[in-house]
């Protein structure tokens, strides 16, 4: 069973890699995937990510002060949420508080890096395994066996990495970066399609299918982005009108 672990930034990456190895000790039936070592050399990164997301049963987002408003975290979170129930998307609060998390990430389950928080996380993963799930009593015993090592390694990561300053960012600040990501994906798809058309054979069918799937998802994301831009523009206009009204009334 695939568990997609999303990260951005050095502290987040190290926590993601810790989760990768630790989860396999606690629940051997899971197959975590972290992009730092999950993408084959020379492969097309976004196709690999979309392919892994299509196989994912649970998504974990390693959220830090550094990446809280990074467009890539928001992009992957949206991609994860598109195919999963909100209850199966867990946001691990590495060095931030619940109150720091805003939409769209606020719609998911926040998980604190505490013993109770991580036990709830592994219980969520275990509940998706069906016949391969571990009995609750056994899961708790295995969790307790490996918890001390996780806590030790997690504290070591926090101590050895730089804690970023939490910056206030509005949706208007993030939208241009998300739009850039979408446009870069579009360019890569164009060159892939051109290369595939030059040499079509049965071996390219999987690539063609992935390209088509990526193209559809890219259009959906772009439509959602355009809608967000329109909504933000309407909100901005309403605020301007209200400000003018307040000035007029104060005269």
C-alpha cells in the first residue's frame, strides 16, 4: 500500500526520509514514497509523481515554517487531495502550530509530532490496509517498540537544521508561483508529446496514456487557478469599495 510523503525544504526532507524508514518498521505492509530517492535518474519528475499519486492510499505532508506557503507543497497537497478522502491526508506539523495552518491545508488532519499524534497517524494508515491491517493491540505494541527511536531521530533533525522565520503570505502572493509551475509542466508535456509522435510504437502506449492523464489534470488545475484569481479580484474590488465608503462617511 502506497503512502505518498510530500516535502519541501531541508528540515522537511529529513523528516520525510525519517518517516519513510520508520513507517516500514511499524507497518511492514506499507510502501512509502519520497521523491528524494523515489524518482529514477533521468525520468520525467512530474509524470513519476502523478503516477505515484494515482497509486496512493494515504498522503503525508511534512509542513514546516519554511515551506508553509511554498507553491510546490500546495500543488502536491491539491494533487493528493484530489484522489483521496480528506481523512486520509495527514499534515505533520514539524515545527508549527495548528493556528499557523490556513486553507487549503487547514482542511486536512493536523498531526503533531508527539507520541499520541504519530500513533493516530499509523492507525489511520493501518485502517486502509483491509485484510493486511494489524490488530490494534499488536499495532500499539509495535509502535511503542519503535517510538523512542523516532523521537530521538526527530529531535536530532530539529537540532541540526535551521528553523525558518514564519512569514505571512496572502493567496495573491502564492498564485503567480503556482501558475509558473503549471506553465512549466505544460512545456515539458509539449516536448514529450513531440518526441513521442516522432517514434510511435506499442512501447509508448503507457507514456501516451500518462501524458493524456497529465494534460487533463493540468487543465483542471489551471481552471481552478483561474477561478481563484477571479475570486481574489472580486474580493479586492469589494475591499476597495468598502474603504472608499468608509472614507466618504468620515468626511
